[in-house]
C-alpha cells in the first residue's frame, strides 16, 4: 500500500509538537466562550474574571 507524503507548514508542525498550555488557551477565550464551556467549573470562570478585572 502506498501512502502519499503530506507536507505540513512549519508553524503547524510547531503547534503539533509544542501545543499551547491549556491555561493560555482558556485565557484567550471570550467570557461567553468560557461560560459555555462545559469543561470549566464555575469557580474557574469566577477566578479568571477576577484576574481580568
């Protein structure tokens, strides 16, 4: 079976090898996104809102 080679942009490869920290990703989300994210508990949302104030 032959497989074609897939070329990946260096920026995409870096994100695959070194993904951003989950805390950084959550902080970049808007308040609406965080409130609708079922993986976050209300305490986390409240703490982050306090940090942004």
